[in-house]
C-alpha cells in the first residue's frame, strides 16, 4: 500500500465481532459536525421521457431527451451536500468529457473530490433511463470505471473515512470494495449506512458492520426471503435483518413512506411520505439516503431523520433527473414547516 497512514491496522478483513458489538451508540454527532464520506458510483444519465415504458421489442417515438449527472453514489453525495453535509466522495470516473463534467458538478456542490480517481482504462459510467408519464422508470447501466473502484482505492481514502461522522455506501461498485470500506469504518467506530442497491444477497459478516440498512421492498425480499405485502411482513423482515447485526432498518416504500425498525429505540412503524405530484422517481431513494445521512450525522432521532429524508425524497420526484432533483436544505426545511411532518 502506497500510503502509510493505516499501518497500525494490518488486518482490515478481520475486525472482531465483539469490537463491532461494542461500538458507540448510533449517531451522536453534534449538529456542527456533518462529515459524510460516500463510497460509490458516478454515472451520466441519458433520459428519455415517454408516454409509457416500452415493452420488450417495442419502439416508441417521440418524448423529451435530457442528460443529467447520476450514479447512486454521486446522487447520494450531492443529496447529502445540498442537505447540509460536509461531504467527501470516493469514486472512479473515466478520462472523458462525462467524467470531467461530473467532477465539475461535485465541486460546484462543495464536495471534496480528492479521492475521485481518474481511470485510464475505462469510460465513465453511463445510465440509459426511460421515464413514463406516471413518473415510473426503467434503467440500464454501463458501469465503466465504477467497476474498477478497488479496495486499495478506499484504503488510500482511509483517513477520510476514519474522520467521518458517517460512511454512506451502495452496491454499484465491487462488493469487495464495499466490504473493505465497511471494515475501515468499523475499525474507527464510524457508523455505516448501506443502501443495498442494486439488489443482491449479502453475507452476515458484512451486515454486522452496518449501522443502518436502507433496502426497498424488492431488496428486502432478496435479503430476507420475505415477500413484502403488508406491515407485518416489514416487521418480520426487519427483525430478521436486526438479528444479523444491523442496528436499524429503513425499508423505503416509495409513495407510502418508510418503515423504520430499531431494537435500541424500540421502533417498528411507518413514517408516511409527503404527498406530491411525481414527475420522475429516478434517484428518489438516493436523495432519501443522502438526506438521511445528514440528519443522522446531526444526531437527530431515527424518526425525525426519517421525516427529513422523506421530505427530501418528495421534493426530488417533482423534477426531472437524478442529481438535478436533489433539493437544498432550505427547501427541505420549508416543506417540513409548511406541510408539517406526516405521522
């Protein structure tokens, strides 16, 4: 390893489970400290808005075209920065115009890009998105440089992770890289939020390193084997995840809100979403996660953090695009004030 800053911790993959269980209480940071490290993907979204999402083999003419910054990691980083976070992003981009534009956007949002690495072998990630008239979407992604984000990359960013109040991650980068970042965070008792998307099974070893898990209904079923049809299913699935070592579970439910479960705070309930007219639901989950990270980094209780994140997600679906839809803090607070917090 080129950097010597972490020589004292030689076995990142073997942080004892007892050390994980004895971590300090979740999210007790003062409001003046909102340092959030995000490990994840950066894409450029090519968006076509149509009357409906085409079926296999079907071609639909017409529709508006938009190009916007995206990628689950970058979306969450932008969301957290605009919601008031002090954000550092750890990612890979290609040596192309898409990567250059992405970095310009990060800098504009005040995101630390010291560990956004330029990949000489692969192009920047691209997502092709079709958005129907009802706001629902269909997405295909070419990962490009995102697939080359390595464990060594996150070790190079180890000081950034160790000094953060929260580490936020998703699954659009290699799983071994996610694991490495989680181990670094666990070694320094940095709470980890994992948005397990795109959906895939996760091992118990990784789950024990996660403070907050934020799956949607489909991802919850893949992780637990429990099909989500009613609130009792959510409670059962959340309990299964909590028993695996996750400290709190936020099951995102789209227009229905979010189901929050925590053993330490004795919570099992749905926090309803804010009612808005959806234009594009792309990245609503990412906006939720970025805002959630900020709220929790400020030390807000879980339910208050859920309401803050719900407000951010609601605002995001009223605009086209992923990062362009991420609201600023003043707008989140305005929605919370004018509409109140649904309960």
